[in-house]
C-alpha cells in the first residue's frame, strides 16, 4: 500500500489538506487521528455549520475507543466520554459570553488528563492553549451538472508537539487503491 497523501503547505489556514467525499470518509480520518492519540492534547475544530466537525469528532472517538454514541454538544457546550483517555467534546457555537467558559472550567480541562475537542474554537481564541492542533473543515461544491460536493480538511499544527503528532498521523495513514482512507491499526474493508 502506497501513501498518496502529500504534506503540503496550503494558502488557506492549513498545512495538510485531506479531502473527503462522504461522511463515512471524514469519520475514518477522525478515527485515524483518534487512533494515534496516546496522551492528553487539544484539537481545535472550525468550519461552517454542516462542514463535518462533529463527524470528525465521532470518528476520533472511535479511534479513542469511546463506546456509545457521540452526540453533538451544541446545546450542552460540553459532553464527556470515557475511552482509552477521557474525551471532552466542547462546542462553542451557542456560547455567547466568555464567562461561561470559566463556569465550565475550560481551563482545567485544557490542562487536564483528557483529549479535548473544541468545535468553533476560534470564536474564543484567547482561551486556546499555546499549542494545539487546528483543523479547519470546508464544504466545497463543485461546478457543473453533477453537483459533486466534498469537504476539505486542513490540519495546521500549532507547536512542535503537534507537528510531530501530524507526522505520525500521516505516517500511519494512507489511501488504499480504491481511494479509500485507511490506516494502520484497522483494516477498512467494507461493502
Ligand atoms: N465528506 C463529508 N464529511 C462529513 N460530513 C459530510 C460529508 N459529506 C456530507 N456530509 C454531511 O454533512 C453533515 C455534517 O454534519 P456535522 O458533522 O454535524 O457538521 P458540523 O459539526 O460541522 O456542523 C452531515 O449531515 C453529513 O452527512
Ligand atoms: Mg457540530
């Protein structure tokens, strides 16, 4: 199996670009990311409504061996799960004032023993730690009659630790010959 992924600088917010054409594929990207996470860290996820942020976290939760369903924390601001590590899933979409983040104890979570995912993280950038992995998802509609639609996922590591994390992620992940995303640790043969 040969990797087709190219590490490339992009003009957008991201460093590494991965495109997915369906929900399941974004899940697998998330799962591959979750799979390589072995210690507490922070992942900030941005992109418009419906871009696939929650889908990515759902996949990551699988890779982190969370059992049960991941529900969008849009209305709760935070949902907590138990996997190989604790998983803290934040969503700042409905958050209006920063004070709520103090009430939630965000800072303790960021310095804590779990894996923190934050949807709409850039709404309150001052709360982000010095280093984290930034993921930006973009919904793209192709031109022409076939109405093709896909998602671009831009991975931008902020800090050396996250540079290394992204390297490990890419080393462990590739497309198979059918163009499906695959990664070491799980052989994805479906349908
Ligand atoms: N390639 C793709 N990746 C992720 N979601 C996709 C993709 N293509 C279509 N979708 C659809 O887009 C929606 C993404 O929803 P969700 O993950 O909740 O987005 P967000 O959390 O960014 O608002 C889902 O309804 C999903 O079925
Ligand atoms: Mg969401």
